[in-house]
């Protein structure tokens, strides 16, 4: 699992930090990394030198990938490089799908400022659109990226997208011998102040418990160990972060959009907020062809 890793690399501090840990992931999987630089065709980069047309962005991309390759040489990680032209997010998504990568690894924020692949820009679009699982990591100065993962958290709202993410988490947990934690949050922000609030809250709690029970039953069906379940009340993104910190979670695995390509992140904008704020890697998975039960 994760033998083929795609790493879009722009040479920024954030990308360089996460690249080191992508190398650790490749070591664990006995796999390789493809360093990809996307020469943004929206930028004016064509110049003429000695009568020859030279694309400055492609030339710069090759230099950046040489730097990244040097870091992977130091880590003794197998890798290849490629420079392509296109719009960054769409090109990364298409490239990952066309070349059948197991995972795309991307940074969200570097230690010395926001990386070029800033959430809300390229990373956010890749997370929303990619059929290939996407592993994002913030890499703040006090955060670690531990490979292999010992504890995986699967936030669930009972949707097909959440169940697809759980299946991916099961495969990853089996490969890494990791524990599974399931979390469903009763979103207090979804309730108003009218007389129906108590009924809605009760229905929300029942739905949340059924959602984690689905994960528990599916794990049992897969022959896995017991799932540690959490049903919390509050803001979903905040509760994910709290459980991560309280339970020593190493990575979060969660769904994004459904098969119909709905432009909505799981539980509203929860996946987006989690990628932005959770202090461990977040692996986002689009809805797949198989339900859990």
C-alpha cells in the first residue's frame, strides 16, 4: 500500500519538510516517489534566448526537482521526476489518476509561512477533486509525522463517502498494524433554538451512534481488532482535533465528496477545516465503489 507516491513539489519550505516524511512513507512501503513540478500555464514564462524558445518555468522546475531529488538521494529513497505544463490543481489530479498512483502527498503550511500549495488554492482543489487518496500535512514546528501510524481516526457521518474512507482506513490499519478509532459528532451548530431542538438533538445522537456502529460492525466483518468509538457533541472540526490530541492519533482518514461529484465536503466543510487545522496527516478519500455493509 502506498508503493507509488506522487509528490507535487515546488521547492518551498513546507514542501521540503513534508518531502522528508514522504520519504519515510516510501521506505515503509518499499515504494518510490514521483516528484512532479507543474509549470503553471497561467503564468507568462516563455522567453527567447539565442533564437531558441525557452520556457523559464520548465527550466526552473527542473532545477527545483533536482534539489528535491538530492534530498531523496540522502534518504536513499527511489524516485523519478517529471515537469509538466498545465493548471496546477487540475494537472495534479489528472496526473495522479492517469498514472495510477496510490496516494498524493501534499503540504498545507510550511514552517516559515504558507507554501505555494496553500489550502484554499491548489491543495484544497486537489483534495476536492482527486480520485486518488490525498495525504496532506501541515508540519508546524511542534508537529511530527510518525510512520508507520499506530492509531487512525475515521470521522463518520454515516454517508457513503465516510464508509469509503473507513474501508481505506481498514486497509491502511492492516498494513501498518494500527488501531482504528471512529468518531461521529452531533453538530450543535445544526440546531436552532426552537421547540424542535431537543427532538433534533435526540435524532442527531441516534444517527451519530448508528454511524460509529456501522464502522464497528464493518471492522468486525473484516476480521480486524476492536474499534474505539467516540460520539461527541460540538463543532465537528474542533472535536476531530480534540480526539486527535486526546487519543494520540497519528493520522485522520476521512471522506470528501460522493460519486455524483457534489461540490460539498463531508459534513459541510469539515474535511477542509480538518486539513487546515489538525496537527497530524489527514488522508482524504473520495467515495468509492463499495459500501461497508
